[in-house]
C-alpha cells in the first residue's frame, strides 16, 4: 500500500510538473518572441534617419532650410523659435516645442509639420502655422519646386 501510494504520488507530481512545464513552455516562448519583436520595433523606430536620408538631406534639403528657416531655428547657436532646432537632420528629428513633438512622420509628408508648415508658408501665409511666418519682413518662403523636393524627401525616406 505505501509502495503503491508512493508511485501514485510520484506519478501525480510528474503529471503536475509535466503540465506546468507544458504551460510555461508554451507561454514563455511566445512571450519571449513578443519581447524581442517589441524591442526590435522600438529600436528601428527610435533609430536616426537612414544614411540615404542623411545624404538626400545634405544635398537637397539643408540648402533650402539654410535660406528659408535657419535664421529663426538655431542659426549661430541662437535659441531656436518654437523650440525647433533645424541645424541638422538629427536635430530636426528631435522634434519641436516643450513636448518635442515630431516634425517628420517619415513616409507621410501631409502629416509632417516640417512639410505642412512650409506648404502653408506658400499657400496661406496668414495661417498661424505658416512658415516662415507671414508677417515677417523679408521672409523667404519655399518655392513650389523646393516644396516638392521636401515632400519627396519625407515620403521616400525612413
Ligand atoms: C522669422 C522667423 C521664422 C522663420 C524664418 C521660420 N520660422 Fe518656424 N517658427 C517660428 C516661430 C516664432 C515659431 C513658434 C510658433 C509658435 O509656437 O506659435 C516657429 C515654429 C515652427 C514649427 C513648430 C510648429 C508648431 O506647430 O509649433 C515648425 C515645424 C517650423 N517652425 C518650421 C519652419 C520651417 C520649415 C521654416 C522654413 C520654411 C521655418 N519654420 C522658418 C519662426 C520662424
């Protein structure tokens, strides 16, 4: 009787442990996969612009900003207006204002304040979000061609 009871108990525990291992096994693996995927996603979205974007920025975009925007957004170490530093692509990607809202939504120029503000600067200079601001003497808004370049830059890069 004790021998039988012992085996029964042993089997009982083996079953419990087995079931536990099964549950934790099938639970832990997906959890770990999920954690890895989440980390990977976070890393890729937080990473700086790609090399291609940086190159395109230097050749196509920086000269435009130099003429139309930099005067108020960080030139010569001056405090940038609106908390928006435009002296490099990395700075631009840090965002604007106290909350550091994103200025670029890669792939979506229409949702990117960097683009929409410049677009308003041409189409609706009196809008309070227009850049350069409409009431500024000697403002140099983008021309249509520059605006298209900016749009393509945001839409075709990461
Ligand atoms: C004459 C100065 C001046 C120039 C030039 C200028 N800005 Fe601005 N910018 C400002 C000021 C002032 C603010 C803050 C506005 C506010 O907070 O209401 C601002 C804020 C911004 C913001 C944040 C908008 C928001 O919703 O708070 C963006 C984006 C921006 N500028 C983009 C540009 C771009 C792009 C250019 C060039 C095409 C440009 N700015 C040129 C003065 C300027």
